[in-house]
C-alpha cells in the first residue's frame, strides 16, 4: 500500500518499524530522554546510514540500545561488578555504560574505540520494539549533527523526515535531556556526560565518581564537544536583566527557569517551569530552545537553573548552546 506508506511516515506501527530495521533501514524511535535515529547495531552497512543521515563525523561513536540487561553479555567482553549494580538500580532508564565490546559490534559503531556505550531505554513503545528484535540498535539523538536534540516526533520529521524510513511516535519525551554516560577506568567511575540520571543518585549507590564531562579539545565522548546542542540564533547565558539591558533595541527572546521578566523590549519568552521544578524544566528544555530558534530573533538570552540533580545536565546543555 504505497499511499498509506507515504502518509504513515510518522506512526505507532511497531511491526512496520521492526520490518524496516530488519531490512537495514533507519527508524526514529522515542526514548524517555530524546528521540533516537536507530539502525541495526550489528550491521556496519546499517550503522553507516546513521552517520550519513545526521551528517555526523565518523569519529563520533554511537550508543547501542536493547531492552534487557541479560542480553548485553552477548555484545561485550566483561561487565564490572559496579556496572551490574548500576544496571540493577537505574536500568531501564537514562543511563549509558561504556563496556569493552566484543567482535559482534562493528568498529564503525564505536568509531574504532574498544568500548561500546550500552543503554536500556525505558520508553514502553521502544521497550516493546527492542524486545521484538534479534539485534540491538545503534541510535544517536535524531538531529542533524550539532543541532538541538529532538523531544517530539515532529522535531525529527522537521529535520530528518526525508532521511528515515519511519518515525515511531511515542509522544513527548518524559526526561528531556540525554542519558548520563559513565565509563569504568582503574576502579573509578567517570561521568563523561551529565544527563537524565543525576550524579547524586549514582553516588548514592556506588560512592564518589569523577566528573570529566567538560572537554573541548580531545573529546573522549564527542558529545562532550563544547559547541553542541546549538541553536542558530546567538545564544547568551547569564543574568537575564543585565543581558536584556545590554541588548536593548534588538529582537530578544528569553529562556527563563521559573520567573519571566516584565520588559517591553522582550519579543518572546519561554518559562521552563513556573513552579521551579527541575524535572519539568528538563522535559521542556529542547522544545523551548527550538521554539525560540524559530522566532526570527536577534538574540536568545537564557539563565542557569540551580546546579543540582537534573539541573546539572540542564546547565551543561545551556553552556554548550552558548559556546557556539
Ligand atoms: O539519551 C541518549 O543517550 C540518546 C538516546 C537516543 O538514547 N542518545 C544520544 O546519543 O544522546 P548521541 O550519539 O547523540 O550522544 C551519545 C554520545 C556521543 O557524543 C558519543 O561521543 C558518546 O555518547 N559515546 C558513545 N559511545 C561511546 C564510546 N564507546 N566511547 C566514548 N563515548 C561514546
Ligand atoms: Mg546527540
């Protein structure tokens, strides 16, 4: 039915999504963090399509997704005890663990690195899809390289609609920022990216971790590249009032945490959480950034949120947007 196929570019058909993935095609999938651009992780030909669709450099490795922790041992060499404890506590959920890969994972997936990022997304629709598949899927965020991650099916359609076979619509992402990425080195746990699982929650389970999430020169995780998640409009970060005064006369958009500004010179204002809730702010962050980026503004002015819990991931994304 070619006609329905064209109209069903976005839909909830798990069987169709499965068929496309089995055929080596790209399918956008909802996760609790952001939408992913998925392909068979055991096929280099399929994984290659991801890099082409995103215009992503081949040195930037992909995270591999599956539905159950039991399956992971098929694709990695050994699993440290700490990883088992973290998995028991936080998976499925917004956490990625770097583990030594075995030969089943093609080198292109890990960009030649010996470790593979493993993640178990908790979104029910994607859980079902992954359970239907005999292979795991490699999936970066479903945005063109360097742009803001998508948290709605429509965001994917807007930017990559002509490059994917199907977009599985799972609604708005509940967490809204990408997974926290952890590596295991010399009996230490290293945070390579702050994300949807707060560092405080991780430390409560396994004790102190080392945070290395800010590198601009030699990115071990290129998601660590400073300029990432960047809107096209100049994005400034700091004290809202001061910055608005400095930019008076321009068409200004505001990205505020809980309180907006009463100022006639502001063209558009996004308030992330009027109640001051970090989870709500994270959930709406990328959609708000996209919205502002489409308003034909001269400048976007944003402020930090409290540096705790999910706020640390939010501030990290704001800093990267501003680093552009
Ligand atoms: O929440 C998420 O993690 C989302 C959803 C779709 O699962 N995925 C995501 O993927 O954010 P991506 O590719 O946009 O960001 C993953 C980051 C990349 O910047 C990559 O450098 C890092 O994870 N990464 C992946 N595998 C790695 C590896 N083997 N070694 C070091 N860094 C790795
Ligand atoms: Mg990304």
